[in-house]
């Protein structure tokens, strides 16, 4: 890395805690740290990461483990922030919110399983298996972040969400950065871009994301008027509530099929069989560095 690139690298890097500190101060003064506690914790964790990793940038072994520990924390908090934004978006629709919470728990479990399988089965990577698992989980979170911002961009009016609300700004920042990072990873893996350009572009994109969050934290979010929401999510809410509160009618297909299965099983068990010395029983129920940073993660320190 040349001297000019080194200066640019440190400038982009040191801009992170400055912007993050501004976001944290504004959120605390406006009481947003109570509304978005996981996002606030994410910002504080990034500031702490800089304070710990920056002094260790010249000590490779210390830097290596601190970098991956901070990445793992970032994955967990990033996933929780997505869930937090989802809960804020669907706050007026309690049943949809509860359903989404269940889906997010399953998504988190599947993400952990995928990360574990990849970490065990991947042998071609130069990363350790546990590091490969962190990278895989982080890319899963990035994809979910992209999906969340696309959902808000196209369906915000269906749930009465204004594009000036903080939840939209948080999702926009994460989703925009995730798109850029995934594109950079693909370019780096295809050898279209070198490691240093990928790393610098990634850090610059993260600074832009921090500016977006700073602006949204400073802006006054409009009061959400549920009466302006369209009827479609309200019909979803009523349908789910009806399923939850009322049993299925007697002429429903599901009880009919259950009765058919019960009758078929009873006929099967009633067929006479040859005597046996032992009684037959029927079951009760049927059925590392810059290269590591380019492999994925929050923009962090690099060795040069």
C-alpha cells in the first residue's frame, strides 16, 4: 500500500468512530436508544471495536482474534437490528408481528445451521473453519438486510411506513451497504478487483451508511397514523387473528381428512391376524488481515 493509500485508509477508518459517536449522542438525547436498543448497542459496539482494534493494528495475532470476535458480535447485533426494524414496521399489527417473530427465530436457527455446515465442509478456503462460519453467517445477514430494505422500498405504503421514519433509515443504511459489500465480494472472488480497492471502497461505503444513519437520527420522524394504512395488511391481521381465536369449522377439509385417516387406520388394526405367543401392540400416535476483511464483514482495520 502506497503512502497516499495509507493516508486514505486511515482517514476512512478514523471517520467511523466520529460518525458513530455523533449517531450515539443524537439517539441518546432524543430517546431513540430506548426505541432501537439493538441498533444503539450495535453503534456502541462499533465504537468499542475501533477503540480496541486500532491500537492493536501492528500486532497481527492480537488483531486477528479481535477482528473475528468483533465480526461475530456484529453478526448477532446485525440480525437483532433487522428484527427490531421489523417489529417497528409492524407495530400496529400485533398478529403479523408475532408471526414475524417466529419466522425470524427460525431464520436465525437456519442461518446458524448453514454456517455450521459450511464451516465443517469447506476445505478450500484459507480461513479457519470457525472464521469461515462467521463469514457465512455474516453473508446470510447481509442477504436478509437486502431483503428487508427491498420490502420497505416496495411495500412501505401497504403498512403505512413513511420513508422519513428512523426504522426505514436504519434498514436503508444496512441494505444499501449490504448490496455494495456483496457486489465487492463477488468482484474480488472473480478477480475483477484487487484486495486494496475492494477494502477502500467497502470502507467508503460504510462511511456513507453512517452519514445516512446520522441524518435519519437527526431528522424528526413523522407520527405514524394507522388510519392512513391500506386495508390489505389489516385484512391479513384479521385473518390471522380469526385462525388463532376460532377453531376450524366442522366441514373443513382438514378434519375431514383426519377422519378418513383415522377410519383407515382403525380398519387396518381391526383385520384379524394369526395368533401369536406375544401380544401385539399398536403405537398410540401415527407418524486475517485485508483478505479476511474482503471475504466479508464490517469494514475494519487492515494490515499493510
